[in-house]
């Protein structure tokens, strides 16, 4: 659950301030290689950096039991007529 995240140390190669703000947590540590921290706590990285052979994907739940939207991979659907706009949006998200 989101509220339980403060009980753990979190390791990330992303923007620490952003992770603290998005998940309302304090114990966030910046690391270069998140895979060296798997046995230390919770790791947060980008989908592009996810190595399924080295880590297991988990989803954070809200108090209501619904999956936290920030723990979902964003999916972008678009028609070919709007491919340029979709690629521009994708560039902003990555």
C-alpha cells in the first residue's frame, strides 16, 4: 500500500525529489545502478531500465485496494493520423 512505503528505504536512479513528492516518502536514496540495491529495500526505476531477469515487478496499491496509477506502465494509443503528436508526447514522458 502507498501508506506503507515510508517503512522502507527506497533506491532509485530517477529524480529523488520527484519520487519523494509522488509517493510522499522520505527515505529515498540516489544510486547509479538500482540492481545493486535489490537486497536493501524497494527499487524504483524506469520501465526502460527494468531487467525482468534480475527483478520482479510489483504494483503499489492505494488504501481502496486499487492499483496506484503511478505503478502502472503508461500506454499510449493513437491513430496513424496523429503519429507525430503521439511521438512528441512519448518524448515528454521518457
